[in-house]
C-alpha cells in the first residue's frame, strides 16, 4: 500500500480544517476534481468507543459498507474482525494477513463457487436462512459452522429493512434446525440484523429475546449453541438517535438478562455505518450555475447549480435519505442572499439530482462546497458514469495511529 495522500498530523484538527487545507492545496495545484478527506483517527476513536460501551460484543466490521483499503487495514491492526459478503471481500481480508477465524461469511445467500472458496481458505463461520442454503452448504462445505439468521417479529424502523430479503421467521426456525440436524450440519448459533440505520433501539431488545428462544430450540435439538450475532444497524453520526450509548444500554441489559456472561456465549456484531460514516467528508466544485429570474426579470426566482460529484458518484445514498441533502460553502465569507436552489450532479442524466428547492447562499462558479459524513455505502456504490472521475482521496492520521497501521497483525 502506498503512503501517498496520507497526511500525518501532530495535532488532530476538525474535518472542516482538513477540507479547507486540501481545497487550498488543490486550488494551488490547479486541480478542480472532487476530493474526499478521511479522518483515520475518527475510525480509531469509534472502534475504541465500541469496546468501551459494548465490552462483551466482538466487532466484525461489515466490509460492504466501505472497503477502502486503508481503513480496512486500520481496523485489522486494531484487532477487528470482519463480516464479508462474497469471495472478493474474503480475499481482500485474507490478503491483509488476517486469520480466517476473524471472518464471518455473513451473506445468508451465497454463490456456490464462493462457498467453495471459503472452504479452501478455512473461513468456516457463515449464516443461512433457508432450506436451499442448507443444501448448498451440505454439498460444498459440510464442516462449516452455521448461524441461523432470523428476522424479528417487531417492525424495525430502519432506512434499509433487511428483513424484506433475509432471515427466517421464528416459526420456520425449528424446521430449519431439524433439517440441519438431519444433514449432520453444525449449527452453533443465531444471527439477526435490525436493518441499516435503525431508528428504534427496542428492535435490539425484541431480537435478542427471540434469539434466546431460538437458541433454546437449537439446544433441545442437540446443537451446542455458542455464538449470538447481533448484526449491524447502529447510527453513523453522533447527532443521530439512537446513539451508540442508547443502543448499548439496551443491548447490555438484554444480554445480561438473556445471555448472561456465565453462559459463556460469544456475542458478535457486524457494524458498518457506525465505524465509517462520519470519518469521510467531501469537497466538490461548483462547475456550473444558472440564475433563473422572475417573469418581470426584477429578481432571482431560483438558482440551478451543477457540482462535479453526484448521484452516480459518491452521493448515491442521497436517494435514500429522508432529511435531505445538505452542503455548505467551504469559504465562510458572509453572504446576505439566499435562494431556492436545485443542485445537480455532473452527468448528462436528469436523475442526477441531489436536491430541489433547498435554500442556499448564492454560490459562485468555481467555488467549493463541503458535504459531510459520506463514509457509508457511498464509494462502494459509485460509478464513473459519463467517465466522471472518482474523487481524490486524502487521509489524515495522527502519528500514533500511523505507527499503529504499521504494526504486525495480531494472530
Ligand atoms: N451485516 C449484514 C449481513 C448486512 O447486510 C449489513 C448491511 O447491509 C451490515 C452487517 C452492516 O449494517 P450497518 O451498516 O447498518 O451497520
């Protein structure tokens, strides 16, 4: 891994400061391409906060959320484990030198050749939620250690309701466990996911309670149930609720009640968004502007802006957010006028629209705007539609954490 674009900082600064610095650098070097700053110290801090708040819950970072090689490397060196959804994700983690025991193949529906790859590389912990998945696993990796993924009865209020696609219902669990037993497969636990960006912390309490019941059924059938996987779903920004503190209070209480430490059940989780969302911020250039005047031409009715990153690039997630897209000028000069504005991405497609009718100060062509908290489900979904460039990435990291990135991996 090359160290270009990593800036070692003696004193950690705000992400706005980092953005301002890199915008200045790019302006001086005559580059107007979009840029992203990555605050590696933020990821280290959030990782440590996780263990402070959830000391019993081992973190398996969900690689699908953002597989940036530097941040994955940091998480590996901190001792983190990984949730992988495919052969390539498993390969990325193994190539770092991470032991296969630190990987869960947590896609309940796996391509057959990917199961074979997992077997060949000793990644034996995986999830399932259907009879047909059991058949595939029996055929290709009979000694795998399996977690039954279920979906909670409680409606989880989440941005992405994963229960629509994955997880058996409670009533199906017994049949699936019996079938696994008949096939001589090894079920060792239960998993769930309350949905990404989950808004109700009680989704965790009801899911943990249901997981206990499925655990008991598994034990009655004769399995040694030893892992509970409480999935992802934690918020990525500290301003959003439930905060990790609020989720952790409920999770810890339920674990104590239903999975007390004395039972020695290993608890794992698969956070994605929580670790990375707030560590990435973008600065994009205003590459075009159209002032649309009132009919009598006396004043500006609204303004249309074109930015050089958009829906097909780093901001695909904007389609999903309810509270709207927000951005702010990097140059903080005072501006009186605000106008109803439409913000477009750079491609020739009319669906490449980030916001309509938002009130913005009047921006100039060529100036930079800041979009914060873009680390989750952004770059992994971005395209180069219209051959638009990916943003330039700049990584900021304290000296201590930079040293950590060079540490050997724990076995
Ligand atoms: N685990 C699984 C199986 C997932 O499908 C996902 C997201 O889709 C995650 C973990 C990560 O979820 P989040 O980013 O909400 O924490």
